[in-house]
C-alpha cells in the first residue's frame, strides 16, 4: 500500500493527538524509508516488471519488511519516544507495525517471517486484482480519513487544515493509480 | 527505470508527503481563526 499508510498515520494522530504528526508519518513510512537505502546498498533486492502489476517485484525485503524486523523496527522507533510518555511511544510503535499489516493485504507472498526465512506471507491483492487493488486501498484510505476528519472537528489541537490533509492523501492515491503510476 | 532509480523513487515518494501532511495538520493559529 502507499496512500493508506499516510491515512493510517493521520488516523493514529486523531486517536492520540499528543503524538507528534511528523513522528507518526515517519513511523508509518519507516519500512519503505529503510527499503530505499537498503536496495541502494545491496542489502535488499527489487526488480522492475513493466506491464505486470504492480510494476515491480520485491525479490528480497527481509530486513525492512519481514514480520520479525517489522516488530524490531516498531519497538526501536517506539522507544525513541518513551520520554514523551508510554501512550505516545506505543502509538509510534503501532504506526510502524501498521505498515506490515497494510502491506500484508497487498503484497504477494514476499514478506518473510524473519530474515532468511523460507516462509513468506502476503494476501497478494496486487496480483489477484491488478486494477481492483486501487479501489480496495481507496476504501481503506476513506475509512481512516473519515475517522481523522470526525476527530479533527471536535479537537482543535490538530487538523488545522484537515481537508488539505485529505486532499493531499487522495492526490497521492491518484498518483499511485495503475493507469498513472510511473512504475506501471 | 533501473533498480537504483526505483529505490530513489520509492524513497522520495514516501519521504516527500511527510512534511506536507505534518504542516497541514498543525493546529490553526488564533489569528487564522479570527480572520474567518
């Protein structure tokens, strides 16, 4: 998933307004922020598959996206925020782990249980629904943003431009559409 | 696009929205609310 990660971050912000927004957004994106450099340094591998949904193959992503490493990154990231309180630290960890949960829906079985494990998981909507996955993700985005908007109306401590947040995430989702994305 | 470009693309694609969304999420300043 892509835009749904950011929508999840905003929903978590609405749930725990004390948590810094930038931290939640880094958290939900962390596994892919690690994936980029890991590929550049040869720690992980990916290849492009033009014309075959989703346009790329994640050949080895065990250090950024395996179940065990997702938990490790979640705990490590949460600990960085321990001084802000237990609730904030917990929601930061949850932000990171939400990435694994959402990717589990889309990824074909390319997420290992731990680095080097032969067992890989993923429901594979990217492959099973080459065009339909985009609509499934849109539904997830809508659910998260609906929650964010509802809470932002009542709590003035965040969401000063809540509609701009919603529009930005919808634009991100459009940019990732199978018929627009540069990766297709 | 080669693999290096793909990795950079993913990095930018995931990093760029963070400051934009965080900026939009800031609470409104009192002066903004009064203007409305």
